[in-house]
């Protein structure tokens, strides 16, 4: 989940896994996979940075090991 603000300044959390696309028109509009759109106060670049940080936190603990046969194993 990433923390964003609606245009009126009210904060909310959005599941970043449900984002289909993000547009800057000039307001930032996020379209979810359900088709619902959400307009946020943050610029597009800020939303992208928060998504990248969120995904980095998710995958930080995952490590890939190679077996003796050269196959990858989580």
C-alpha cells in the first residue's frame, strides 16, 4: 500500500498492485484494474517513486540461491 492524498488534501492508502496506469493531465489520475479512477494531489513522479519504494520493500527479503546443478531456488 502507498500513502497518497486526494485533491482535497485527505490522505488515503492505495494498493499499488491494483494500478493499471497513471496519467498527468495536468492532475495525476490513477486508473485501477477495475476501471475506477482516482485523482491525487501528488505529481506523477512522486507516485512512481512511492510504488518503486513499496515494491523494493516487498522484495528486500527474497534471495535467490543457485543449487549445485545451477538451478535457481528461492
